[in-house]
C-alpha cells in the first residue's frame, strides 16, 4: 500500500467507508486552504509468461481479459524463455512455464504461481469469475479435473504427441472413443446451467468452468489434433452453448482478433 501526496487535489479509492471519511477530511483541508492528493495503490501487478500460443496459458489470459484485469502478456519463444529463466531465477523457481509473477507496488517479486490450473483459478478469482457459492465452485473444480484427466491422466491425450504416423492415428482414435467422448459427456452434464443462461453454471456471467470448456472446444475445432474429429463437440449441446456464449463476449472477440490461437 502506498500513498502519494502533492498539492493537486485528487482521490482514487473504491472503499465506501474511506470515501466517507475522506469527505470529512476534505472539508477540514478546505478550511485551512490546503489541497491534498491521496492516491491509494493496493493492486499488485501481474506478468504471465508463456509461449506465443494458447496452450496452458489460454484460460488465464482469457480470465484476465474478461475481468478487465491488467496484466503483462509475456509471449516468448524457446530461446527467449531460456534466457529470461536464467536471468530471473526468482521468477521461475521451477524453470518452467506458464508462470505468473506477482509483483508488489515497488516492482519486487511478491509471489510466483507455476502450475497452469492454479494460475487459471487465481486469474479467475481476481477477475471476479470464480463463484462464491461453494456448490457452484465445486462444479468448476470438477470440470477442471475432467479436463485434466482428458489431457494428462493415465489415458490422456498428451501421451499421443510423441507418436507418429499410423501409431499416432490408432492412439488418437482410441483416445477419442475411450477418453474424450465419455469426458465430454460428463462435462456436458455438469454444464447443465447453459440451458438457462448460456453459461455452464447458469450464472449471468462466465466463470472459470466456462473458460475451461471454451478453450477445450476451440482446441478440437481448430484441427490442431490430427486424427481426431474436429466436430466432436457438436454432439454435446451444453458445451456448444457455453463456447458460443464465451466467444460472443466483446472482450474475447477483441482478444482473439489480436491472438487467434489465444
């Protein structure tokens, strides 16, 4: 927290009680013919570091963008990442990305989050996209867990990226039938609120769960995954509704215009 004083009258604070007290204080300064500026800075700054692609940073970027939270979107190639990790080890304790560095108001590293799911959840919370209701929050957690299992579980799709040719084709098709479709079905059921509002939890604005669904559907639809049906989500109406609702948000459209791959 920092206060700056000078002789130009200005006040920035959203706290109702502080504003009320400030009005009384300002009357006092008027009586003494003085002007006071009080600039209250309580928000830390964020830098999200990842490759110049969506991948494991897409959800976090979208959360910040939708919530209107300012952050530095640091997109670096492999060589640049190697350099910055060596130069700033305090920002990359695991020497991996994505990494979210939280700076205090003096520019010092306050904290680092180095797990993509944790970064996404944090970004959603500070952006007002995490439900306060415990039951709804549990649905966010469950959809996130399903998504993790789809990619990184024992039968996850990440195991197919090192394969090539016919071997990859067989593995991807098996993954689609035995892992992706059942998980899409469960996510579709969990996202039943989309029938009401277009968003997974039936809320009037997106939550973390919607961002998980949106990025997942987009990944499949992009054709990025060889040997997998691009239109797989068509059979799951709630997933499609969520994807359409998130994609229609002006902030998301503006972001995608600048970063098509998220």
